[in-house]
């Protein structure tokens, strides 16, 4: 799906940071067919995600009309925010909620965010994975106006959605103890074949954190790339895939 703009409070961008962006470009090019140019991953010439040097992680960004004001709201609500910065493509700031889960906020400039989403080989979703979702409610409500609602898919696992202006914009789950990771945001990409994507990632030096696993909406896996940045991939069942169009 091609996208021209994002409403405030909607995840709009995802950025890979890694020690060696050139090697990162080779990995994601091999797995998803992306090319890297001027700090962005592209597919068919359209921006899919960002890439720059840093600690290995994927960071989701939420759209805002005023990055400095949103960064101030983050700190007022008990989180932390880095200095608001800007370039011709837009303004941005790296933030974390009170539990330490990191995310970014982004104000559109020449680039509103990802130009293509919800297609195979592009970003589909972001999930907050934390120890206490209820404790996150006042923070995300104050910063983005989000509310949280549980979704029971009937498989014994209670999932949660973050809702903005009446529509789901992100997900959440509580950590199953013990998990060896601190609270974090997880970026998930849509793929046509989960098992094949995992095999390609492994062949390029990636590691499987969670093998392809049946879920209520499809088949899900978690992978770490060759430099250790973790992300999810999901193959949706047809009825959920149709909702993406």
C-alpha cells in the first residue's frame, strides 16, 4: 500500500541502527530485496525504512506535528527524550517510555515516513513488549492519546492493540517470564512465506530467536540479523491479509 502521509499518533517509520550499515544493506537486500540509498532502505524506488550507524536495533517512529512538543510530553509523562533534531526530510527525536522501551517521534518534512507499507517485504506493525501493559497506559495516553484494548483470538493468548482515533495503530503483549530482554518495541515485517524468509536470513548470517510458529493471524517468527538487530516476520492467513489492502 502506497502512503503519502500519516496522522499524528500513528507509527510512520522504522529505522535500523547497526554497527556496519553497509553490511546491514547486504543482509536486508538478500532477505527482502531492499536497496540502500542516502540513509534509507528502498523497494522499487520507494522508502521502506531508515538505516544508520549505531547499536543493533530496530526503532519504530510515531508521527507528530511538533517533535519538540511531543518530546516534552514524553518527559512530562515520565519517559526520556533525546534532543529534537531535524534535516530536510523532517524532525525527529529518540525517546523511551518509563519502562525503558525505546521508540522515536517524527515530524514530516520532505519525507512523511514509509512510502510503502503492508506489502510483502515491508513494515507491517510494531508491538510494545513489556512487563506491565497497564502501567504503560497513562504514558501512551498522555503522549499520543492512545488507549489499549484486549483482543481475544480464541487461541488462549490475549493480545492487545493500541488504538488512536478509533483505529488500531500498534500492538502489545506482556512478557512471559522469564524473558532475557528488557521492555522494547518490536518491528514486524509482512512476508509471503515465513519459513522461506527465515531460511534466507539464516543463510546470510542471521539467527532465529523464534522459529516459524502458528498464531491466530498467521505464522510468526523472530529473527536477529547478522549484526544482532531483532525483528519479526509474519505470514498472514488470507482473511487477515485481505484486510491489509
